[in-house]
């Protein structure tokens, strides 16, 4: 599920920050997380749009 993917990637990003990994790795994880969050909201808006039409 998308929620689970977001949580896993967020944890991975946080761990990378704590471990002071290379900036490129942290940035890549951050961008991936942003994309998943955007996908989540697009999905939620689509569902709510369909529900409002019913």
C-alpha cells in the first residue's frame, strides 16, 4: 500500500540523515519520498472527487 511505502521510505531517509550519509543519497531519498506523497494526495483527491459526485 502507498501509506506503507511512504513510511518505509521516510524511515530510510531519517536513518540516512542520522548516519550522515552522502548528500546525494539523502537528496535522492527525499525526492522519492516527495513523489510518493504527491501520488498519495493525487489518489486521495481522485477518491474524494468521485465521492462528491455520488
